[in-house]
C-alpha cells in the first residue's frame, strides 16, 4: 500500500458514511439481493424497484466500514432514474475505476470518482465493490448472497 | 545438525534486553509505507529470529534427507535432528517422554486429530463435548464435525461480560454424558487467560479428559503439561517464532497408545500386507507420510530461543506493555476494550465508536502499525459482545513502549479523521 490516506478517505466518503443516503429497506421491491464479506463482516442488502426498464427507486441496508457504506450510498444516488443499460455500463466503469491500478481507465463517473483512491489500497477494493456486486446479483435474481472477498 | 551453543539458564526475574532481542529479528528492520514497521499482530503469527532462519538453512544445506528410512549418513543426520527437536519440545512443555509429542501441521491439525482419533470412537448419540463461548473456530468446528458423525452434542460453557469463563456454570455442565472438554488456554480474541488448572481439575473430578488449545499461550506463558495434568495440549510452531506448517500435539502416552491412527501411509506402520497392517509405536503412529522435517528443526531452534530469553521474563514484559497500552488506549474517546478479564495475556482488542475495525486497520497500516482487524476467527464471541469485529493489537517479546506510542498515536489519528 502506497497511496495517500487522504485519497482514500475523502470528505465526500466521510459524509456518506456518517449520513448514508437511501438507507433502509424498500417496500415491495422488484429485485433484491444480499452481499456478505464474511472475513470482514460487512453485510449489505440492495433493494430495487424497476419499472419499464428504469430504476424507479433503490435503497440499501447494512454495509460496514466507511468505504463499503459510502460506496453503497453513492451507488444509490448515482443509479436512481437510470435505465438498465446505463446501470450495466456504470457497473463496468465503476469496477474499472476502483481496480485499474494503472489509472488509465478514466471513465466519467461524476461523484463516484471519489472512490478512485481505493485502487491504491488493494485490501479495500472488496469493500468498495460489495454493494455493486450485490446490485448486479439483484438484477440477475441470484438468491445466494454474493461476496467480493 | 548439531546445536553447539550452550543455553545458559537465566534468573527468572532478569528483565528482557528488548533492544538486543530485536536485533535478532531481521524483519523488524522493514519499513512499511515509509515508517518503521510496528508489528502488533503476534496473535496471528510471530516473526522469526535469525537463529530459526539459520537452522532452516543449515538443515537444507547440510543435512537434508528423509527420516527413519535410509542407512546413509544424511538420513541419519536428518533423523537425529528431527528427533532431537521432538525431545526439545518434550522438555519445553515438560512432557514425561518424547513419545508424548506428535508433530502436526499446527494447532488446528492437532485438535482435528484428537476429534477424529480420540473422541469419535468414544462418542455415542447424546454424549457431550464441552467447550467455552470464547473458542477460536478451530476449537469449535472439529467438534461440530465429530458431533455430526456420532450424534453427540456440543455444549458451550458461558463467558461473562469481562470475557472470563463462568467457572460455576462450567462445573455444572460437566456430567455423565460429558466425554471431553476442549478449551483455550488464552483467548485469541479477548486475551483472557482461562483458569486452566481449575478447569482441568474439575473435569478430572468428573472423569472427563481435557484438551487445551495452547495456540495463544505457548509463546507467552510457562506451560507445564504435567503440572496442568491436561490430557492433550495443542500448539503451532509459527506462533512461537518457529516456521509455519509445523505444530505439536502433546498427549498422555496412555491415550496415544489407545487411539487408532489418524491418517494412513508411510512411517506410521510396522508391517503391511494386503491382509493386515501393524501400526508403528507412538508417536510415529500419528505421523503418516514424510513429515515437515525442516519445520521441526526450526521449531526446536525457536524453543531454544524462547528458553534463552526466559518465558517468565517474556510474560512479565508483555504484561507491562499490555497494562500501558490498555491504560492509554482506554482514554481515547469512543474506545471500548473488548475483553477485560482480570488475568490477560498480551492481547488488546478494542472497538472505536463509529469507526469500523477495517478503517482502523488501514489507517494504522499507513503509519506502519500492523494490527488485526476483524472477527479473529471467533465469530460466536464477537456476537456475544455485540460487535462484528474488533481491532486487535497483540504483543510479543520484541515489542516496545515506543511501539505502544505508535499504536496510540495511530488510533488518535483515526479518531481525528473520523471526528
């Protein structure tokens, strides 16, 4: 690990950790999945309401560390109102953002880019991606909890 | 391979010369993120002194051969080194004889051996195995497996809010159906030292044999298996400055004699035909296949090292560090110490209000301070304390007050960052 701690723990991350957006269960979701990283204990449930191929609403419950919680919160903000095609593209771009150590991947992800610092902290990538992989599982109706460990 | 140097007995009350000991551990010169390494994850694994690294190299460079087989010189030297290390282990824990020492891969392997070879043939449906609420998964899951195989029941003696075994409740759970007690000497998650002598005496009064999980005790407390009168004592080499992949299961000779082999293969037999196989004597009956010879030699060197430093002096030094660290960490706002038993070994487990243990771990790592963050393979006890995990600093003989300073400064930095 050689990254600067401030690149990882940015103010936006603290803000979303301490005041998570869209946290709590969603009534009558059309899609739902659970994520669990047993080694660190982080758990997240992602709820979606999809209508006409558009994310009408999504919320999350749980999470854990600052990175996992902030990532889940930022994800819900970023995806509300998006089409499923846009969601798929964002999932791919976000994954590249936090895993491409070369930094060559420079997708335009707006606010989500505050999580780019995670790629300098390999042990924490799993925290940033848990909510996203859980979302992915929800869209594919997977019943088994997903993990990123 | 010969151990040439004489190990001089030190007076028990001589304090450790920590600066000198530190120079024996090459890895302690490492820098992490531009800072000197402060290694406080000794409950996970300990670092290795030069004497152990040299013993491994010497063995491979001069003596390497298979044991108990060839008539050639190297085979004899390898066998001598392997068996000398066994005798060394026997002396270290004060076993009656080297035959009571079985080499394993580690503590987990030793516990599984006892579960399958000692417990399983004795268990009938409704029988009970008694453990405590603060066991490591390695002293829970092997018993769940054997319970599944036999219809026996796993019972759990309670631990109070300080992390101490509730001895009365434990005693009340010992009954005619109890076939084995399996309990830790030191809790890896809480640091509690269990009243192991009383635990064993109470079990024996009810005719129940006892296995002690010594993984967290062996490098920190004096262990005398005869004084304890335990039936089995398991520990890992890598937690006492030895290599990974080597461990020890002490067992009373009468138990080992009566037990069927754990695994079949070479070295554990006396004669084999397709009709009938005669097993070897103890301890070889439990050592199927080519063993971890170099690991055993390295473990022997590690025990020499600890003996030379003096286990009482190590214990005293770590208790001082723990007391200092506890007192200072407690004063940081939002800190909750998990595990406040009266009698504790050098393990400080804590949570920081509003901060996940992994964030604590990442920020401390940035300061060069290595601690463990998570559930410490002891999820049931984490559940009892209502936490998903803790941050854990654990001490060894080479840690210093200055390293406690670095720990405290690191936690204070976390506190400032998270507000």
